[in-house]
């Protein structure tokens, strides 16, 4: 920001020593140091906020969750024909189980 070299700072300190004297100079230097520190902190905070806004503007907006899906109960199946099994037998001999799980291409007589 300001380009002060060592010689400029030394010249300012010598002039301040002559004008203020050795008694007031330490308190004035402390006060100026606090001001400079506060100014740097404010500048850093401003820069961080500015970068945050720029980064936020360049990012895509966050995804919104999908609305909850309501599932309606399925309609009841029509009643099965009388005498026809509606599912494979749960217990039985392996032959019964094989017949119940075999596809329509096999028929047992």
C-alpha cells in the first residue's frame, strides 16, 4: 500500500524525537502502533469478506433436497380362483418344491 523504506521510517522517528521529546515519544509510538494494527485487521477482515462473497457468487447454489414422496397404498389384487394355489408350498418334499418353483415350460403329469 504505502512503500516506506528504512530510511523514510528512520527520518520520521528522528523528527518525532525532536518534536515530541524522549518523554512523549514511547506513548505516541504505542498509540500509532495500535492504530496501524487495527487498520490492518480491518483491511484483512474486509478482504476476507470480499473474497468470501466472490467465491460464493462463483459457486453453484446448494442443492435443495427433493420434496418427500408420498406412496399411496397399492390396490388389492383380485381374488384368486378357487382351488388354485396362490404361492409355492412352504414345506414339502423336494419334488413338491421343485415342481412349485419350476417354470411354465415344465409340466408334471
